[in-house]
């Protein structure tokens, strides 16, 4: 897996591409209803989330996403 090894090859036997400084974005519908519900319940849904609220949402999502996609797919932002 390129996000774990830091390298990938687009074709078998070809040169490896350095992928250590790449941001990988995994997508899934897992947890989408939880995100929509969370957004609807916010005091002011039209304003952007702050970091604290975003981390709270990630922590709510983590169990479902981990079960579906694996442990390394959802990390707390740095």
C-alpha cells in the first residue's frame, strides 16, 4: 500500500514512484448520514466548523469508518 510504504508502482516491474509526501484521500459513503445529521444539528449550520468541532465529528465517525475501511484511513489532522 503506497500510504504505508511511501512508494508505489503504476505497472508491475516498473520503477517505483516516491509517494511519501502525498496526501491520500479515501472516499466512501460510510458515515454520510452521521455527517448530515451533525451538520443539521449545529447551532449555525451556515458557518464553517472550527478545529475543535471538526475533531469531535472525526471522533464520532472513526468507529464506522475504521470498521469499513481499516484502521489507517482516518487520522486526526496535525
